[in-house]
C-alpha cells in the first residue's frame, strides 16, 4: 500500500529537511509530489524511495553527485570582501 505524507513527514522519512524539499520543488527536481489543492503538497513513499535510490553514489566524483545534492545546503558559500569604510583615513 502506498503511504502519502505531507512535507514534514516526508522530510523525516527521507532524512532531509522541509526546506530542501521546498527548494527542490521550486527547481523542478525530484522527488515527485502531488498538489491536490493550492496549499497541500503530498509525497508518496514510492516517490521518495525512488529519489533516494537515484541519488545513491559510490564516490563524490560519480556523475550526477552535484545534481543529487541541490538544495541540501551543503554547497560552499563565498565570503564577501569587506570594503574599507569610506570615512577611514588612508595613510
């Protein structure tokens, strides 16, 4: 029997976060989901299992490893360079 889940339960099932699932929905990436009404998002265990299986890798250099991790929050963030204050005295 197929199990239907709302995002919080689906995130727990997939050991992910609701934020990651939302980002992936916005980007059109798996896992698949249904929207029976404008404010309701439903995932099935079948779709979550399929997504998790498709993103399995044996090495970080495996093709698709980056695509599988989109929205995971694990990407490096660049630091902004601090500009000197315009009022600072330059010697």
